């Protein structure tokens, strides 16, 4: 694959014990990038017993119809009947490219065939996490600024992960996360995911490009990019002077999207992933200036004044709990 690839990090087992601390570290080392790939250390497993026993129900998977020309497309979604993962696996495997292809050949084939056929994507399924309960970086148990500020509430897909079952050519369109949050995606098993990301400093140029080519959508909703309904090839963006970063995610690897970063991608065959949002303290200022889509009444909204108050309350309780054992120990010593 040609192009600019995002940084790849290899944490130690010790570094994986502090998720938010590690993310803050790698973000500081990745200036100019909107995403990174994280490869856990050898011997680390998300699910020690494997995946033969999993029972995942895919709620209303979506069929993706692509319309457009010359690398600029609109994607229309139609809900399908719910199905279990085994049924989806049979469907997905029947669609896999028959020949063995390199990453570059897969990428070229995707953009060549994007308008042909209409894949079904098992996206946003609210299923139980596939991680072991004691696994570091279990996406249902991330200890970050987001989970602290929302405590004790759980919002599906925000601080409670979704399961994603993909097939060849199923895709996720250009978008930022709800409330411009960070996100993390773990590929449990299957064929690779291909990711693209816009450098943070080029976000406004990307937005202007999209507003020009999808002017009616922009007039109808200034935040139309949050609809996740447009797909633009990296080659077209490059011709417009907009850089695109990329990475290929394989089973057992994480992809982390930084706050405010536009990203998209596609699946190269049958796979199963898990994803969730999170935040670091850096996000607090970003969130205070977020523009929301008003078309959808279900658009995620976080009251930042209330969030910051709950975050402060949570951190005060945590500080108090940490100090109490030391006080008791001092009394016993006397």
C-alpha cells in the first residue's frame, strides 16, 4: 500500500496496566497524526479460551448501497433482519475474494468495486464484551476521563462497547466520533480492517472539500458529516491537496482514533471487532466547542457542565479512598 502510514506502538505488559496514561504518552509522540495502531505484547490475549463458544446476536445489520462517480460517493443504509454471528459468517465467507491478494491489491479492488453489489455490515451490535474480565484494555472496563465523568451511567457505544461483524467491502464512512471523543477498536478475529484518517491540522480543509461536493447536504445540515453517509477515496483527496493517513489492522491489534479526527475504513472479509469511545483530560476543552447534528433526536449529547462536576466529584472520592488506608496504617503504627 502506498501512502503515509500512522505510527505503530508496542506496549509492554506493565505499560498496558495504565490505559489512559499510555494513550496520553503515545498521543504526545504522534503529533500530526489522527490515529495510531497498538500491538499488545507477545503472549497477551484478549480472550484466553478463544472464540468458538461465542454467541453474538447482530441487531438489524445494515445493507450498504453506494451511489456516485469518480471516487466521490453517497452511501444509503437499509436495515436488515437481525441474525446470529454464525449465519452472518456463512454470508460473509461466500463474499470473500477468491484469490489471495496483497494489502495493496485489496485496497485497489475495494475502490474499484465499491459501487458493485451491496454488502451487509453487522455494525453497532449491543452485545456482551468478548474480552476476558481480567484482561488489560478490556473495552468494557476502560478507566478514563469519560467513564469517570459518566459514572455510574452506561451509554451503548459510548462507554459501553459495540460489536462489529464485517464482510468484504462493508465499510464505515468518513466521520468524527460523537462529541468528538476518542475511540478504540480491537479486532478479535478474521480478515484485516483497512483504516484511513485525516491529519488533525487538515480537518477544516477536508470539511470545505466535502461541503463543496455535497452542498445540498451541507445546507440541510451543517454537521452532515456526522451522518456517516459519504465516502471519498484517498486518491481524490490527495489530488485536492488533502493528506490521508492509513493503517491495516490485523487480528489481535488495536486502532486508536484521537479526539476530533475524521476517519473511515472497510473490511477485507469476514471479521469481528469491538469498539468503544473514551476520553483523556485533553478532550474536556474540545467537547466544550462541539457542534452537534440536530437532524437526529438520538444524537449523543453530554452536558459538559454536569460532566465536569461529576468528574470532579468522582476524583475527589477516589483521592479520599486512597488516603484512608494510609491514615489507618499510621494510627496502628503508633
